[in-house]
C-alpha cells in the first residue's frame, strides 16, 4: 500500500541550482551568466518553479543595470555606494528566494525596494 503525500511539493532543484550559481557569482562572475542561461532553459515546467526562475531572471537583469549605473557613477564617487547597495540587494534576493524554494513555496512578490522575496 502506498501513501500519498498530504501536499504536492514541486521539484525546485533548477531554482536552487540557479540560486547557488548566483551566490557563487560573488566570487566568480561567470557563474551568474551560467545561472541566467539555465534559468531561461528551465522555464515552462511548473508554475511554482517558473515564479522562481522569473524572479532570478529579473534579478540578473536588474543587477546588470545597477552595476552599469555603478560603473558610470564611479567617476563622481557615488559608484562605490551603489556597488555596496547592489551587493546587499543581490544577497538578500538570493537568500530569500532560496529559502522560499527550499520550503517549496513560490515567489509571490518582493518587498523592501525589491530586496526580499515573499
């Protein structure tokens, strides 16, 4: 006799892998690019997984835009503050998203200037 689980938990392994690649991206930037490509390839399998992958893809593109802004504004001295903001912003997004994926919950939105997934 087989038991049926009380709740269905989608396979969020691709999302967890991308979160891991993004975290490693702080030391080796190339893994972030690998992560976004993997996120694009993995979409379309499950609604909960897609919520995480969409969140991760947005994280990549917003991070790229903020990084470009930081590079341009380094000439006037503000860029260093923007880099610091980007580092904290990205880590909070990666950690909060991973925790949701680990619990099997979708990303419903963000709070605190888009930092934290909920």
